[in-house]
C-alpha cells in the first residue's frame, strides 16, 4: 500500500524545511515532544484532505507550521527562510492550480489580522515572524479556513495560558512562543474542513 501523495509531500517538506531551519540554529529539533505531537496530529488531517482532493500546497503549509513551531520553541524566532520558501511553493502551486486569488485572499486576511495585532501591541504579543507565518497559513488554507485557523490559534493559546496565569506559573508579559498555536489552528481547521467539506 502506497502513502497518499499529500502525506509524502508533508514528510518531504517537513524534512526539507527542518533542515533549512537547522542551518539557522542547531537548537531546532523536530524530535521535541510538542513538535512530534503536532506532526502526528497533522498526519490524519492531511490524509483526510488528500482523500478530498485538497491541493498539495496544504501539506507544505502544515509542514511549515510544524517547523516554525519547532524554531519558535527552540529560539523564539520564526525564520524567514522557512516561511519564504513555503510562500514561494504555495505561490507556484496556486498559479498552476488557478487558485491564486483564494491564496491571496487567505494570505492578506490572515497576515492583516496578525499585523494589526502586532501594531496594537507594539510587537509585545506577536512578532513579525508570526505575521509571516500567518500569511503562509492564510495562503495555504485560503479565505474562510485561514480566519478559522487564526481564531483556533488564539483559543488554543488562551486555553494554555489561563491556567498558567491563574496558578502564577506564568506572569503577564512573559514571552510566549505563538507559532505552535498557529500550527494547532492550521491543523485543526484542515481536519475540520476535510471532515465537513466546508471552509
């Protein structure tokens, strides 16, 4: 039995983008438990999406989100090389599949919302790397799904942060790696869209 094409693309992109991230910092580990869990959660979402004929760019998008989660956890940074490489791959595949308008709407809506938050918080809550990752996720998921992914990311972040703040294990103003939550949002929306056929 052969692996679905979307899953093969995801694994290849995960390894390639992971290697690219490691050229920036050897601290980036794809074997970190949180990163492994994100990758494992992405697999069924990709298999479901593949069965529905979802574009291959979605697999590359989720691989990028997982690698950016790994780099953000390890270094506090989302590397431009990873997001730019993914953005170029999405651009090429969206032009070939004639979905460039959907990708552009998704990228601009997701990045626009993230940039607004970056501006309002003066960069304290969200970094520019998160904005760029948001653009990639938006381009890969498209319009409605990208907004859903962003909403899911903030909900996941709140579910994680509220108990820590309530128990004083974290303080307001502590640095939070937001890329893992963006990855959670992207994976969750991919799975939901694949199951329901909407978004």
